[in-house]
C-alpha cells in the first residue's frame, strides 16, 4: 500500500484579517500544522492538533511572592491543559502588548491601604489612564489576594477587574477575592477559569503529556517541617523598651535550603492563658470535643482568635441577638476600626457577651490560624544547616489587659520545648546582585535589619568585592543597636564599607534613616551611578514611604533632575532589579 503524502501550501491569515496578532499566530500555526504533514492515511498529523496550542497570557503583581507562586501554579496547570502559556510579572510586561492579548488571567495582591504592589504599579497606572487602549478582543479573569483586616480588601484586583470591563474586555470567569487563607478560593477560581476557557473553545482540549513535575521539596507550607529552636536571646540591652530576639533554628533532616532575601514561614500556636479567658467569656468547657480534639486544643492550634477586625465585629453581631451590638456593627468600617485599635476578640466578647450553644458554633466564626512570615537574617553559607530570625517580640498593655503577639511570643515563650512548624517562602525579588562586584546600599531600621545581616554574611562568605553600605536605626544606641558587635567586625574585616545609624530617641529631635541618607546624598548618588543596588526592609506604613521619598529627592538634587526625571530614574532602577523592597 503506497503512502500518499500530499503537501500543499497552507492557507495564511493575512495581517489585514480582523484578528489580533496572537489570534493570527494561533490560526496560522493551526493551519500550518493541519496542511504541512499528512499521515499515511491523509488525516492531518496528530501533532498538528497538539502543536496548535492556544495562547494564554498569565500576568501577576506580587509583593511577598504568594501571588507569584499562585501564578506559576496556574501556568503549570494551563500547560497541562494544552495552552501555550506566556507567564510574566507585571513589572516586566510590555504594557502596550495588552491589545494583542486574547485570553488573559491576571493575579494580583493589594498592598498597604489599597495600593497595587510595586511590581504592578506601572501597569496599573497605564491601564487606568485616559490613554488606555480599548480591549474588545480580550477575554479575562482576575484573582485578587488581600487581607480582610484591611479596609481596602483586594482593592487592586477589584480595580483591574472593573477597568478591563470598562475597556471592553469580556470577563470569562468572575473575579475571586482571596483572604490570607487563599488555597481553597484559588483552586476554585483556577478550575472555574479553565472550565470556561475550554468551553469557549479557547483550549483545544488536547491533553498533552504530563510534563515532568518539578520535584517539590518534601516540606512545604502545606506540610511544614517540625524544626527545633537551638538558641535564642534578646538583642536589646538593659533599659530598652523593646524586646528583639535573635532566634536560631536547625534545618537538619529537612532537606530545605534557602538564599539570603528569602523568608521563613512559621505556624504559631495561641497562648493557653488567652484561650482559658476566652472560654470563660463564652461559657464553654475546654474539654468538649470539636473536630477530633478538645475545644481548648483546637483554639490553641487552629484558629485566629485574637485579631479583632471590623469584619469580625459584623460577623459576631449577626450571631448575637443584641440590639446595641447590631447598631454598633452598622457603623462604617472606619468607626469599627477605631474600636478594634488596642482591643482583641476577647474584648468584644466581654463587652457584648454571648453564650455559645456549641463548640462548633464558636469555632465557625474564626478564621483558620495563618502562618507568619519572617525575613531570614542568616546566610546559609555562614551557618550551615541553620536559619536565623530577628523577631520583634510584641507585648503591650491596652484597655486594662496585657496583650501578646501570637507568633512572636510563641517563638520567645512557648515553643522551645516543642517542635516549630516551618516552611520556606522564596523571594526572588529581593536578592543580592549576581555580579558580586556591584555595590549594595541597605536601609533597614529595627528588625528591618534582618535580611541585611544575611546579605552581609553572604557577601563575606562569598568573598564579594562589591562595597556594602548599611543604614540602621532604632530608639537608643545604648540598648537597641542590634548586632552591633557583628557589624563592627564586618567593618574591621572590610565587608561593611559604610554604616550610618539613626537612633531616634537619643536627642530632642527624632533622627531617622532617611535623614542620614540626605546627609550622605552626594555619596549615595555616586554609588547609584556606579551601579549600586538599593534595598529597603522594615515598616511599610511609614518608613518605606519616607525612605522612597528621600531617595527620589536625593536623585533629583544630586542628579540635577526635575521630579519626573528622578521618578524615571527610580523606575529604571526597579526595571533593572536594582531597587528591592521587603516591607510589610
Ligand atoms: P520600628 O518600630 O520600625 O523602629 C525602628 C526605628 O525606626 C525606630 O528608631 C523608630 O523611631 C524609627 N522610625 C519610626 N518611624 C519611622 C519612619 N517613618 N521612617 C524611618 N524610621 C522610622 O522597629 P521594629 O519594632 O523592629 O518594627 C519594624 C517594623 O518593620 C515592624 O512593623 C515589622 O513588622 C516590620 N518588618 C518588616 C519586615 C519585612 O517586611 N520583611 C522585616 C522586619 C520588620 P521611633 O520609634 O522613635 O519613632
């Protein structure tokens, strides 16, 4: 039997055809595959079907890396379903290409009080500008990450979702807003999106070979490693009003490895005394069973039972038949937020008592206990098999009750004789330059010094020749100069070329790190001109913004630029990955 191989020139979709570039690309690929090779029986080669993949663009705006990891999961799932995936951070995405997209998934977090994450800021500004292009060719869906403790919950994702629709885009699957416990809503969104895209014929449905799945580390966020704290001590001296612990944790047997700039996830447990007080307030016995354990153990291990938010007040008011509470809960969030300040859930339950009829009803109003992320303060090359943290221990008195940070006091008071559930949170956006000859400028007041101890240890361990400059600040030089001895030694050993400190309460006027930056403006700009990388870590609400302003001012003044030119200079630093921020 002869094999009739026929080849004909495949039809070609001209540029003038009413399709976007990516639609033309797909159609031409599909038609080329259909016509270029015939099988023995004349049917289009099976590979044509598999090769004619449908383009799907996945863009993400990520601050701490959670959104980036979800975007990568979505990309992998999409490839398994036969899509031709383009996965890109909004930071590097060519925004004008948006008009070429036909199927787009956008995942973004919301940062601070409703702002886009740094990596999404430029695209956000573009798409919300009057010159934003029409998007009639676009089918899209948005996944928004946020925290219901903040009034502007998921605002960035909501804004993108609304704006794409205003520009003519077609929403193929409703936006999903995720709180801090995002795994389940993310899975629901992802499966819903693929169902819609496949139904729309946006996927050829060709089940391709399952690609090699990268070997996931044994221990992950869903399966944390039971670690041991090997050492911890208070870094603050006599008379300090702060308590900052240096904590050393063994990674032996975990198979886990990390890089400076990464964070460590820690699953805390609640304070048993707080749980006892809560049980008294709600009139339930700690011994009653719930979800396979005693109620007391469940409250210690599984639920967020301290942080009071406007959302919680509303949920509690819907349960409690108390007219006063219902009236109070009807206030706008800002008023409820005022009540929340300096109070915890136990205060609400004491002010508006309610006897719960069952343990199940009680636990149903709490969110699941979430892990906390801490910037790692060690280099793995300086401390083999260990990971160090620098943790501000939160203790204060308010409304007549002493308060404790859940995770910080779990680390300092309650977990030395039991295992500490940990996982690694990789942060590729916050890394030392690969070229170790590049200068590095680090601004890290308070516990913001954490990743810069890691950076300096790394630069020393690798014999980096690049210059290092640290701006550090805290309240008093005598009691709050964190890692002073180690910093002195790094200076003597030639790995800390400049150290500027700002001890805010050692004089009448406050002195902050940005004041020290301005004093050294000429040299700081000279370092930038030499190609220096600039990093900030610490408080996001005020410090990070003030440091950013100071940086812009220094560049304008020293570079003899106007505001717009200085902003462009900073934008280029970010584009070149030379301006890293790890702030929250
Ligand atoms: P802190 O409260 O930030 O205080 C450190 C120093 O910063 C103090 O001298 C303080 O002065 C000063 N400061 C206050 N406002 C400032 C401003 N607008 N600009 C510059 N400096 C300012 O230190 P901390 O207790 O260690 O808290 C650190 C904060 O950073 C926490 O909110 C923590 O959650 C966060 N943090 C984030 C990361 C991360 O994102 N990876 C890592 C570590 C810490 P005064 O108090 O005298 O005003």
